[in-house]
C-alpha cells in the first residue's frame, strides 16, 4: 500500500504543478461569475468544498489524503531514516517522470 500511495501522490503532485501553469484562472471557479466580490459560487466553495471547484484543488485534496494515509499507516521496513530516503527518492523519480509526461501533452 505504501508504494501505491507514493506512486499516486507523485502523480497528483505532478498534475497539480502542470495545472498550475496551464489553468491560470481556475481559482475563479470558487466565486459567482468568477468574481470574488459577488461571493461564493455555492456554500463553502472557497473553503471546505473548494476541491469541487477545479482540477487543481481536487488533485491537491487527493494528494493530501495520500500523505495523511501514508502517515497513519506507516510501518517501518528497514528503519525510519532508510525508509525516508527510499520514499523520497521514489517520490522524486515518479514526480519527474509524470511531470515530463504532462508537459509533453
């Protein structure tokens, strides 16, 4: 499960970074008519339900769920610092692979 969550987290983080530069105005989806002064598009669209407003916030929410599940389900394979190095390298390699893939699209 740990490997699958790291894989998914790296995919989602790469997707978030890709979207950050390709959908510059997606934040406007939180507001009526894209205008903050008109208020929220629907109740809690700028706070706890923001993940329903655009792909970036949905990817961020799923990414954070992966991180939290990794934290609460962590069981040491070797010892914590070796596990940390392995997980960080895995995440970095997978992130780079996915980000390059998204940039080619």
